[in-house]
């Protein structure tokens, strides 16, 4: 009897083993989603799998149609229904899915975004970024963790195209929760000048602080009614763009936050902080600025300027200003279109220095932690980044209406361009992005020259938590506005006295406490990387 019972139990175990084996062979691991939860929208279909993979091997199971929901930041485009209607036709064909999008308007997205997660609303895909709750929601469990196996299986094109450093940058506490955009943006500042004025005064090509100073002085001395350099510090910007070029970039430093003057050297693996305002390099820059101010480089009223600097330059009131390469490139295209009588040029004042690129989490897409369609969501993001037809459609709209293709990589605005714009489709920026056909070739050449000079460093993804020093950060910011800006614009005659007073006021405002807290966080961050 015991022997019969053992034989029965053995046969029963064999039945279960065979059943488990057959189940494991069916599609995507028994119809579970990427989080391991049972997914009612997945199943097994050998014919669809074979067709999906070209007949060579079984791919992800797409036999069951799914409807995905996506959250994007920005206003809903007027022609959303038309463009996404075309998108859904393509998605149905390619991954047997459709997508519906909810837009969180710019006016109140910062309030609504976290509430969507707190209420655990039903959605699958969401735009996120280092400035749009990425770290916060990743740590709160709002996003699904993405594993290497998931990425290789459900978004193979993205896995192949994405640089390894981009995946690393997107990790939070060692885990990945975002598919970052794949489109490097260098954050260094350049200057747009009036090239016709440079030629008029027979000046050398501008490629350094010294050659730029010669330009500013020449324009200041000879062009009546024009400020050679324009800025708008009234915006509350506490560290203007020219500072970034002539101090931060020139010395290969990295300022942690432009709200306070603490930095470290890019080459310092320990990230030892120092007060930028208390350095000989800053003192030299003050002398440089004072010389320009004394030679009519800008108006004495610059600190209260409220005008749009770019519009003033287009109107012939400003001879140069500093901004990012992308912004200045667009400005130059606009100048050539609207003011052909002016000749503009983009100049890099620090061409031989290391360059810093925005980290990959500047834009990206994540999967809601409770999504029932994580696999198909990843497949959609894979198409958004890497399928040219889908990428063009979602980025630029319908060809012939919202944009006109110019070759394979450029475009010009179509008659209805304004009806498809203004939202966060940058979440799937990729090498397939087109550039405006009017975008200057020289801006592309500068970027190409910069790419090998981009410097990646250990603190590249560090984010400062200022919760313990919020009052001190606010106080220091007020000191910078009151004491640093007039000093930097050469409006204080005694530079030594002005610099000493600035440092004194910063110490009283609590710069030391900020530095201590910040250094502690940097040390902990670096220790965790080892």
C-alpha cells in the first residue's frame, strides 16, 4: 500500500513538472507583467510571436490588444486627436496596442503630478525628469524598477542605441526607474555677437576672454545707443551666463547650484568645495569686468534692466549676449530671417576647456509602478525613440501640415505648426530628432567639436538636499543679489573692499553651514559609489 502511494505521488509530481514546463514555454513567462504581477492582457500566441520576430524565434507576446495610458506635461495640442489617431494606427500594426494621453497643463502640473501617484491612478507611462519629480517618485515607489533583462527583451533598439553612461546616470540608489532620452545637450554657454561690427572695427576672431574684451570695448566706444553686452539680472538669476563662461568654464569648475557660490574642480575626485567668491580667479574676473564697465561695455543701469535682451539685440540696442548653444543657434537663425542687414556669429570663449553635458535624466519616460501593461509600455517607448516614422509623427506632427521634412534629419515649419507643439515629447528625444532647416551649420560644428571634450565625473548625478539649510540658502541668495551683482558689473570702484564685504555678508548669511551640509552629502554620495 505504501509502495502504491509512493508511485502515485511520483506520477502526480511528474504531471505537475510537465505542466510547469509547458507553461514556461508559453510566451512571456506565464502572462506576467514586468513587475511579476499576473497580467490579464497578455497570453500566448505562437503565430503572432513568429510574425513579430520575423519567423525566426518567439518574441514578446502581443496577441492580446492593450490600451495604454500616458501622462505628459504641457498643454494638450489642438491637433492631438489627429496626430495620435495616426499614431494609434501604427501602434496597432506594430505592437497591437493603442495609447491615450492625459496632459498636465503647465499652469498646475507641479500640483497635479504628485497627486496622480498619491491616488494611485490608473496609468502606464509617464514623463519624468530630474526637474520633474524623478528622484522623488523613484524613492517613493511610484515608478517600476527596470532591469537589464526587461530592457533587452522589450526595448532592444533602445538598449543597443543608449550609451552606458546614460543608463548609469538615470539610476537612483543603484536602481533604474527611467528610460532616459538619448540626445546629449552640452550646457556650456556661448556668446552671440554682431559679426559685422567685429569686421567693421577690424578685430581678431573672438575665441577667448581677451578677444571678447576687445570687441566689447570697440562697440562700447563707437556704437552710440548700444550696450556691447546685454543681460537681465532683474530675473533673479544670481549667476549670469557670462560668469558661467568666464569663471566656471574657464577654470573647469562645477557650481553645485547657482543659488550659492560653492564649487569644486571637475578633476577633483573628492569633490572638495570652495567659495568661488573667495578665490584669486574671481578677483581677476572682477578686474576684467571693471575694465569693460569703465569702457562703456554696458549701461550703468544693467542691474535693473527688465527688457528682453534678445529682442534688444535684434533691435540693434545690444551687441552681444551669452546663452546655451541651442538657444543662441536658434537666435542666429532668427536674426538671419528677420534682420538680414545684421551679420551674427556664435563664439566660444573657452574652446579648449572641458565641457559639461546635461545628464540623461534631463528628459525621460517611466513606467507607473502599478501598470498592468509594463511590457507593452516599454515596447511603445522603444518605438517612440527608435522608429523613424513614429518618432517623426510624435515629435513634429503630420508631414505637409505641421512640418515639412527637409532630407532625413531636418524640417521646416508647416502651415499648422502651432497646432502641434508645447508639450513634453522631449521625453523620447533621440538621435532621430530633426533640426530646424534654418538652424546654423556653425552651431552644429561647434557641438561636434565639443562632443569629445565632454567630461563625465563622479558627482555628475549628485543632487543636493537643502532641506536642512533652506533659510541659509535664501539668505545667501539675497546677499548675492545685493552685493555680488553690482560688484561683478563693475559698479563698485574699490574691488578689494567690495569683495571683502561680499565675503563678510556671505559668512553672516550662513554660507559656512551650507558648505558643511553640502560637503557631508557629497562625501556620502562618493562613498556609496565605491
